[in-house]
């Protein structure tokens, strides 16, 4: 069998020096390639902390995070940055697009930042991604002139611009109306089906969770429930 895309082993995250607060209390989690999983839990349960650690934006106090066979324990910041750029895509509730840039320029940004300059090839690939999310006719619009749902589609195209095997989505539909949320969620599902991209989606919305093949619930920094289901 192929190796899992993600293995989290006994991950603990503490904050504070004099007064310690435990945000994660020994998380074990394995994601196989091609899974589409929802991560749920009440506010303060540790969902965002776990996502930051899996996304290599934070380090655990104890425990191990392995991404596609690479143990990230002890890696320096430069190596972690390179691994994150190669292996991970991110979609946030607030899309963090650059308003002065066009949709296509925002999608180009990860490759642009890596190379240090834009290229025709980057632009063509970004335009193809925008076509795939239904925004071919909006590629050269400033993102501030797009609707919230369209902006989130641009953010999804940007997350996929380097073809990461794992995408982490933090409340990607939380700032959208119901119709736009459904469209964005179906886009994520389509990329999961067509490209085999693995998705870990933080959500508070039971409608969204019901449409995922796996639901992981965290309470007080621990996995309380982890179930597979037939999506609604």
C-alpha cells in the first residue's frame, strides 16, 4: 500500500511558560492519499492549532508529524518552508488575496514568489486553473471586483497552483451564503475526485460534514470521534 499522506503521532501543543495551557493533548491521526475529511469541534477544541501544526506553520511541543514519508521533527525553518511549498495547499475562510492584483496574478503568486519573477508559463497555467474553477471570464478582474464566492474560487485555484497532494481548508465556506458555499464545496470535491488531492477541511457546518467521507471530531485537544460515512 502507498504510504499515508499524513501521519500525526501523539502530538501535544502547550502554550505559555509560567502558566501552561494545553491546546492539543496527544493527537493521533492518519490520512490516506485521496481522502476527503472534515475536522470538527467546538471553539477552543484545538482544530486550528492542529491545522497549523499539520501545515508546518507551528511546531508541536511533543510528538511527530510525517508528511508523505518525511518526518518533520527537527527540520529547520528553511527545509520546512520548502516542504510546505511542495506538499501543501491552503484555503482559508478569509481568502487572503491581494486586492491590487488580478485574479490570475493572485493564482500565479506561489510560483511567482518562488521564482522571483512572473513568466508566461505561470500565467497560462493560472488561467487554466481559473478556467477549471469557472472563472475564465474573470481572470483579469481585480479580486476586489469579484463576489465572495468568486474570490474563494480564486483562493482554491491558488491553493492548487503547485499541485500539492494535501490541501488544508480552514472554514472555506464559513464566510459565504448557502448557494456560494455549496458551489465552493463541490469544487473541492471535484478536485478530490479528478486529481486525487487529499483534503482536510475544518468546518462548523454539519451540512458540509455530512457530505464528507470521513469526520474527525476534536474536543479539549483530543480526538473524540473518528468515523467514515457515506456522504449525503
